[in-house]
C-alpha cells in the first residue's frame, strides 16, 4: 500500500511539473507587442531607461504585419538585450480605440496614424520621449532576409540619438 502511495505521489508530482512547464512555455509564446494606450506613460519609461520608443503601425487583417510581429518583433521582445534598447508599442491604424499622444492630447489609433502620415502597413517609426521621429521609417516588409538588419540599424541609430543627443 505504501509503494502505491509513493507511486501515486510521484505521478501526481510529474503531472504538476509538466503542467507548470507547459504554462511557462505558453506564457513565453504569448508575448505580444502592447497596444499603445498612453504615449505619455511610454515616454516616462523611455526617459527613465534612456531608450527610444518603437511604434509598429499595423492592421488586424495585414498578413505582412503578422509576419513582422512573429519573425522580428516578438523574438526581440523575448530577448533581454532589447529591454535596454527600445520600448515597443503598437498602433492599429484602423481602430477607433482611445489613445493619448506624446503631448497628452486625447485621440484615436486611426487619427494618430493619420497624423503620422501612415499610408502602408506595416510601418515602424522610432520616437524619442517628446514624440520626435529619430530615424527614417521602415515601410512594408519587402525584404524579409534583410529586414532584421535594417530594423537593428534603425534601433541603434535611434538609441545613439537618445543617449548622445541629436
């Protein structure tokens, strides 16, 4: 009877450990690019960390936006090195979701995208804490083989401007 209880306890422990492992892996896979809600808060974080703010302008129905998130941005979010390089936010160009701009003005995702002259998705822009663009935007996903390099180059350029002055 005692052997049966030990086996049952070991089996139960194995199930619990497997569940925790699965939950941890699932949590890692659910890393997402946060939707922008308030750029004044993002700016406060950016000032504290002394980093730029990367904004992905996207659409829900944009296959290239999904590819960009999955192949480039989400791996960056999982990489601790990028925590000290950039803050990421996402703006849905077709959404009427509320948004506070860098200056504190209330607007929507769609209006913010329009004010930033977003014509194509995906578009990535890098901003300083005051809302000034720091680099040329990355528009579209035309060269996936080189895109990671282009993105890193823009992030490094923006980071140098934030940390070393304009």
